[in-house]
C-alpha cells in the first residue's frame, strides 16, 4: 500500500492513557494515537492502494510498531460499501441482515453488525469481510467498533437549511452522507476512477432527493485538495463548498503541507463517544 502521510506530533501521551482510532476500508488503512479523550494528538498515518486483506493488515501493523503498544481504548471504524439504513420502527435483526445480503450480495461468511443511532432513530446495518474482522479482533479483542457512516452521522449538527452532502475521500473510494431538513437521506460508499465519476454520483443524489445543487452545502474531507482536478470539477457545479473541520488537534510547523481536512475521519472517530 502507499503511505499518504505519517505524522508524529511533538506532544507525548502517557502509555496508560493512549487511545487508538483505526479506520479500515476496502482500499485504505489509517490510524491516530491520542490521549484518552482524543483531544491530544500523538501520531497518525494513512495508507491507500490495493484491496485490504489479512496480509495487508499484518504488513501495516509491522510498519508501525507503536500499534503493538497497550491502549486504554481502541475504536475501529469500518467503511465497506455494504450497508443499509433502517428506521428503528422497521428494524428486525434477522430480516435486516437478510435484506443487506440481497441488496449487496453479502457473503454468508461476512460479519453482519449494526449501529443504533438514537438521535436519528435509525440503525446502520453493515457487513465486514470475515478475514478482516478476525484479523482486527485478534489484534484488539477489546476494541469498540462502528461503521464510519455512523461516526459521520453523529457529526450532523448545526445543519444548513437547504441540505448538505458530507463527502469523504479515502483514496479510490468516497463516502456520501446526505441530509435535508432534519432528515437523513443517504449514507453510502462508492468507488471512482475519475472526477466525473464523483460528480455524476453527487448530481444523481441531488436529483433523487430533490436537493438543489445551487443551494445544497457540499462539505469535503479526506484526500482532496483545492488545487486538484476533482475539486475544480465539483466547483463548476456546486456553489456552497466547505472543507470539514478538525477539532482540537494541533500540528507542528513541519506538517503545514497537509490540509487539516485530510485528518477529519480519524479526528471524528478519535473524539466521538461510542
């Protein structure tokens, strides 16, 4: 896999107070090590590339010996594209699992789980490939785990009046969480090869959910820069574009070349309450 960034901050955290946040997707792995509340950053890294499997994970852990340190808390956010949102009133564990399998061709060997998101009265039902789930669980048996969409949904506060699209780029994948007028519309992950792939998916989302592209707010995070062809393509069609914020983390001068929104997924996971 390709290392996108690897940063060690100049703030030390006592070993017994260290907390790990680990993001795992189809083609990316990333982590942050912070204080227990996620506020003080010690180190973080992000890799993208080939499809993540058991060997990829083992190599990733070998690359970063600090991941073998004892942690007071470990949070895992999975971001595989097989997920569905089910309102509380319709949620039944077995039926929802079967629906997920039908919609996303989930294997009988995949691990199916769910996150209950009380503030939105909805369950996020998702699948994790078994070999990846077991590799992570063997490494961190006491870890708490969620889907990355769940973390993103928890961040939906102070919402604009004309709806928003929260779009995160992990490498060759991007996630979209869409809302409008206090209603959660969509939380899905897609693959892309060109900026046009992203644009068409976002325009389709606007059309499907009656979001006006001249008014909807586009909030970008992850691996995208203002100078990129991808950003320039989006800027031609969307007027209201912001980059997501990072809360609390400060970096030394040597890390100024990295836009802060690169770290948003890890920052949100590290600071959220599961």
